[in-house]
C-alpha cells in the first residue's frame, strides 16, 4: 500500500526551453513517500526532460524541486545521487567490459586498508543482491557483455538499488525484458514500495501501469494535465484519452483484418539459414505487400535472425533469394542497394548517428543520390527531412537538432519505448505501405502489436521456428503456446 506522506517530492512550476521549443511549461505536482508514481504522455510531452531535471542532468529555467522539504539548488547527477536520487535510463549506462558484480557496485565500497578491492566480499555481496532479485542463474564474475539485454537491464536496476536511494527513477524499465523478467521486476518494485521506497515510473505499457502504479500523472505538450488514483475505476481507455486528447481505441492494437495475398509474388525468401552456435534451419517466404510477424521470448533467436538476414551477422549455412534470384552478397550494402532496409532495435548503439543533425540521419541511405561530385545537395536534404518530419509528426526544435537530444522512439521492435499515439501512427504507416506492395518483416515482443500488424506470424523457440500462425489462428494463447511450452527460459546467458 502506498505511503501517506504528502509532498515527499514536490515539482513546483518547472519550465524549460530548448531554443524555440518549450519542453516544460509550469509543471507542478507532488509525489508521496512510499508510492509508485507513474508518468505518462506522448513523445514530446516533457516526461524525459522532467525526469532529467530531477536527476540533475538538466537545470530548469523556472521553478524548483523540493525533496523532504529541502529545495534542491544544485542540478548535477552527482548532487542528485548525494540527495538519494537514482535513475535507470531507457538506454542502458553500463560497463560491458566489467563483471556483473563490478556493475552492481561500481563505486567499489569494499576496499582494504591499502585501498585494494576485496574481490571475495564484492562478489559475495553481488551474489546476495542477485539472489534477492531472483537472478540466481547469473554469475557475479561473468562479464556483462555476455548477458542478454534483459539481464543487463536487471543489473542496472540492481546497481541503483545498491545505493539505497530515497527515490528511484525508472525510464521504460521493461522495454528489453521478457515476460518472466517483467513479472519478477513488478514483484520486486511492489516489495520496495511496501518497504517505503518511492518510485517514479515511466512506461508506455498501459497494462503495466495499471498493474504497478498507485497514482498516474499525465503530461501533454510539456504541461501537467492530471494526476489519477489507480483504483478500480481507472481504465486503459481513460489513460489514452488523457494522454492524447483523442480516441485511439479504434486504431490501437485492433486485431488485423487479414488480406488475401494469394496471387502475390514471393519477394523475399530465406532457405535453411543457420549461424554457428545460433539459429538453425530457418526457412520462410514473404510475399509482396505482406506483413510477416516474428515473435519469440528472449534467447529464442529472433534478434540474431534479423541481423543474419541483413548481413550484420555471418551465417554458417543457407541462402537468401530476392525476387526469385539467389543473393550471392548478403551484406548491408547489398541489401540497401536492393532497397531492403533494416531498422535496428538499439538506436543508441547502432540505429543512429547521435551527434549528427536530424537531416543527415533521415537521408542517410540516399545521401549518394542527393550528392554531386561528393558534395551533398543541402536544399534537397532539407526538403526531404522536412517532408518526413511532417509525415511522422515529429516534435523537434530544429532539423539541425541531434538525435541524442530527442525523445525515444525503432523493423526490429518498431515501437519500443514510444507512446500510444506514435504507435498508432507507425501502425497506420506500416499498413499503408504494405497496401502499396512493400513487404515487411516485423520483429516485435508485444503480442497485441504482433496481432494488429501481421498477416502471418512465425514463432521462434530455441533458435528454430516453432510454428506458423495465420488468420484467425493468430491469438495470444496460440503464440505463447508455441513460444513457451516446455521451455523454462532461463535468465541471462549469451546474447
């Protein structure tokens, strides 16, 4: 049960501008001690900016923040941590070349008089933390880079908890977790809440919010809208209405009407694809204008399959055919030349040039086409970028803004970390271009999204295709039966 201490954290009239864009406009609300307080809003609503101000990564132009009645006057991450504020970012901030134990305790609390590390004590304490979090299968001495994304994310949460914070800020903490990990995280957060921990929780998964939050604050266009008690009256529909100011229930996650593609040609085909110590004997076809969904629990091989298809990982066997012809060169360059594009599921690592302007990022695949004598045609670059910014309703200070400074939003996990409004727009776009004859292979871990987009669904388990579903057979129970039956899905392991 949530605590009753009012005004533990007070957000008072916070405003923030980035150039001409007003990211926050007089935002005020309060967080109680010992509650899980969710913050919801579309991309551009100001959630990330607000949380970064609380964490000291940005400073407000106007307004102030009070913690336990004391006004915070210094805005820096170091000062925020000294005040007892810890944050788990959506994009992980970990040391992949270090061990699990070193990541849980990066400040090395365990030292001898000679200032050397007590490695045995460090690993023992890390083991205790892992066990308390239900992660007995992880070895504290294991290099972090060998873990799955989900296990890495759980490690970062443990690192924050090891500092025993007064407030824990979580930004999309389940975006890379499988169902088992999500269940474990939810259970742990509820225990922390019951023990008096205060948690600010950002997520776009409405069912998750309804399960975990005591109260929900809605933001829109940089402004505070309302704070709602999470009681038996609160519904997903009410949250969506408050977030976007319009009714998306008819377009969001509705079950797809399957189109007849009987006469359409096979555009893309994989035959017996394999990777050493990875995927095995993967074969499928995609017809022109078809959306083929790929689903699997973490460790099933879906991520590796997407990379093998695009030539980002080397295959040990099998072949790919495009328009009926075998592709001798399977590389990103060859795929792009054939107008086969790949949307990476990790924007920070491989999806974007974070410190290049938005214009160059949008037009990156066609820079050669708009260049002459190795000089880019900047008028064409500007026109193309403006067209797509308008088409996708992207909230952006200017076309020269760097992606590092924009809110999140990835076809491997195409809607990971974005809000319901943006998801609906992306779904409309994908369905529209499929109608025009574009073939889409969509890798997604969200079952409603999978059902709302796919003409067919392939389910993977243990690096193989476990089964295929079509038409009315595409149901949550059928998908999960193929993905999980007879498999315990251990946490961790190699990525």
